C-alpha cells in the first residue's frame, strides 16, 4: 500500500547555485578528496549535526575532530536526543548556523533529523536558517542518514527484497519499505545511500514508482555526489547509479517493470541534472574490441541484492562483447513469503556506451544509458526446494556418476605429521592428475604431491595448468581429453581465487573445467585441498577474517576490510565451505557468508581433517585427526537490514573422525566420542569469541557497559551441538 505523503514546503528553490555534498555512508577519515571538496564548497567553516546518531555526543565530537584535521573550522550543533525538536527552535543554534553557513549531517536514523528539524512538516528556526544559508550559496552536506534527508521524499526503511516483494507499507513492524517526507535540499530526484554495498537497486526502483520521482540517485559508500547549481560530480571510492523511469513499462499484475534506464557515474564523472547527460571524467576512453573480456553471461548464483552483485554484473557488461553478450541477470529469494525477484541488466534498448580509464592498474568504469528490468513472482514448494538445491551446485551439463566423490581437506596433506596423506592415498584411483593452479609455485607444489603419492605406490602427473598459461593450455585437445579420463583430480591448496580464475578464465567456463566435470560424470574423485576446498562450493570465501566479516560485512575485494565472497566452481553443492577453521578462527566468517548469501548450511574443515562427499553431496564422512563443523543458519530469523547484523540460533554441530553428516536433515550420526566433539566445539567457539570480542567476555550486549561492536552468546548442549547468537553493529557513524 502506498500512502499519501505530506510534503514540506520547500523555500530553497530560489537558490541560484545550490551546493550539496551527498555522501553514501561510511565516509573514511582519510578520504582527503571528499573532505577537501567540502572544505572548498563550505568556505572552510561547517556546523556538524549528529542528530541522527544513537551516540550523538561521541559521534559529533569525532566528526568535528575529523573536519578540523582536514583544515575546517568545525563546531557541533547541540540538536540531538530527547530535546532535539526544542533545540531546533533555539535562537542561539539558528544564529550559529547563520554565522557558519554550511552544515553537515552524520549518519544514523534519518527520521530523527526530520522529526527534529521539521516536526509535523513545520520548519523549525534551525531549518529556516539552513535554507537561508543554502540560498546564499552555503553547503548542505550529509552522509548515510544525512544523505537520505536530501530528497523531497526519503526512503526511511526496508531492503530491496522487501520492497520488491511487499512494496511500500505504513507500518514499520511489517515487511516492506517505508517512505517519509524528506527535507528536499536536492530537488532532482530520490536519493539512496550505501547503494552498491547493500544492494539497494530494488528499493530505489520501488521508491521512485511510489513517489513519482523521475530519477533516482544511488550513491555508494565512501563516495560523494557533489552538486553545484545544475551540475553534479562524483568523488570517492566507488560511484553512483542514476536511474530514470521516463520510458519504463509497468505491469502491476505481473509485478514487472521493464526498460528502467540507468547509468553508472564513476569517480571523476559529472552529470547534468537538467539534461540528464553523463560526462565521463578526464582520462576515460570508450571500451574497444581489444578490451573485451567476457563473451557469455556469468550465470551468477549470487543474490542480486547482495553486496556488489549488481556492480559486478555491470562491470562484466562494460567489458563484454555487446553482440554476443548484451545482457545478464541474477535473482534473490524471499524465503518467508516464497517470492523470487529477478533483475536483468542490458546494453540493449538505449544508446549504451561504456568507458574505462586510459591507463592505470585499478579497474574503474563508466556505464551510460544501460537498461534494466525487475520482476517478482511467487515460487511453489517444488521451485523453492529446487532453488535451495541448485543455489550452490553446478555440474556443467555433466551429471555426476554414482561412484563420483568429492574430498575436501582442511589443510595440506603434505604438512609435517598430517594423517591426511595416507587417507588421500587410500582413496586415490589412478591415473591421478595434479592441478596446482592455486599455488604461487605450481611446479614445485605439483612435484611435492607427485613424490608424496609415489611413496604410497600411487602414480600421479602434473597437469601443468597455471593462471599464466591457461589461455593456451585450455585449447590443447590432448590435455582436455587427458583430464576427462582421470580417475582422481587433486586441486592443490594456495589462493582459491587464482584457481577459480584459471578454470573460469575471464568469467567463462574453460574446456578444462568441462573436462573435470566429464571425469566426475564417469565416477572420478575430485580433491580440494585447503583453499581449493573452499573453491568447490558455488559461493567461495576468498578473504577476510571473522572479525572483519562480522564488523564490516561483505567487501568488494581483497583490498578492503570485510568478507570477500566470489563465485566458486560448484562441484560441492550442499554448503559454503571454509578451511583451517581453528588456527585462523574462521567460524564467524563462515556464519556471515551463509547469512549474507541466504545459504542454509556452512561446512568448516579443521586442520589435519576433511570430509568425503558422495556423488550427490547428500552424505559426508569426516576423516582425519580432528573433524568438521556443520553450521546451519535460520533465514527466517536472520536480519541484514540497516546497520545491524543479527543471526540468532545459528546451529553448530561437530562431526568427529568417522562421523557421517546427513546434509538433507542437517544431522550427524556419531562414531566418534560425543564428549570429545563437545569439547572441540566449545573450544572453537571460545576462540572465536576471544578473536572478535576479546576481554568483553562471551556474553555482551551493545550499549550495556560499553559500546561493543560484536555480541556473541553460545549455548552448548554438551553433546557436540550448540547454538550461537550473533549480533554486530556495522557502520555506527554512517
């Protein structure tokens, strides 16, 4: 249901040259480019409003300090807390704003800003002073919640999936998205923030439809849209999506909207707010045939509203062959209601153009006049079950044979004293092929495996495939047929991203990967060692610690704090896999990966241990010295919206050597000691708590005795199972 929004009377429209800094959240203290531009536009003086924050004194003082470190004369306006609305009528505060002219709103809850500055739609003295300053050319800036208030109608709650499934609602306790009157400093369309990181394409489209906004501006984190007059410029870590619905076709009965126009403005690009023209920044050139990297869709398994998914798909199209590969798509499932929302993006239907930098190692892009469609439809029980089955699994057109197995090892079997080598040798059937593409020294690593296996009477051969030669080796028919005929294929440890990029070369399935699938169809065993074990799942954990995963969520790549999730090979389709679970204390990041991607099970492999899966991954047997952990999330209880990550009742079950895991039921049949399993699981959780919470103890709550970022509570059943409640405050300062 869409409600009628009472708009605030905007008295600022007479400004000849409005100056705005609209920041997508998580503005880093060292982002000199953004702070320098704010200093220039503000004339070196600014008033900080921490009105939206739940800790305004702390956040306000911190923000003032950062501004001062960047050369601004900054002060804090005491407009926050229970007395915020009264303070917004204070003549002294209004005079402070008039004296300084420019203002900055921090992140938090945007409703706290509008309720304080415009209660019941009536402008306060402070808001009138801000508008007066804007008309005179002062800067109005804001990050996160401070960006949301810039629109005439602001988005005040809800995720993309909730918006697409349930639409706009009045009741904040009901699923759906919420719209409220904004302060209207930015009259050219609707603003959304944290846009790429939190996958907010869906909710911006729905918000634009409901509010009648013709354009939408989705600004990512640590990135600003600067406005001077009718010209906008992007400065920051990523960029901004600009959406328009002028040519969109809407079928409300089918919950379908087609021909959504969008562009992606990168750092340095500018946008004409009057004409809608996007101008690539200096040093950008059109993508040419020699730049083409992708020629086929990604067949992405990732949540289309997940972190960076939409950005990654657009990047593929920017570097894609526009004739052979004009479109790509991905979807998300709302498990509570059983709806699926699909988004397709395309270079067709507009005047699409793509630009990349003329030089430099870092990838940047500009996408002009691309198109998108979005449809939400209900799935029946069979379709939901099939989606769960297929979410992680890929067979590349070759159904696994009944004798096929997948062995995943939590650490290298060649490590000194490891019991895994004998276990591996006992399971190998010749001929054995060693593919060491994950290793930094592939020749030496393959030689070590071949020598160790020979010591157990097993003959093996180096397949000599590396990231540097795969473009040539994948065209060798003799090698392809050799791999397809193997009975055992060992993918050695190392960098799992390097392995996947070798077999999914430039995003496309190589003949080498198809040959591995053919071997598996004939009954071969695929062995993934350490990092390669993670790569065997459909979603691969590529980097990040448990603390980073809990504190920062999903990151775009290895160069940033957070959990890195990328596409895996998909031979093991029953769970997301992680390895070296104990020494690297990775139980937390495994839980976050499952929750973020909506995957029911995670499988954590301990050092000197592993599992062997049957042909359909329904039955796993734990091997080695220690065991594995089966982690089960509850998607109906998991909350990913806003600044909090909440995953209560995350079930943990330890499988010791010889124990059998039933992946359909999520249960363990025990041969190992239940007492030993309970002790091992308790130790793993205690190590995680020490890693992520430290001296705060195993039971902590945000806002209790200190402002803890991460709260962990564990309930052991003392039988090798237990439940972990997880809560993390992310992005406190917006």
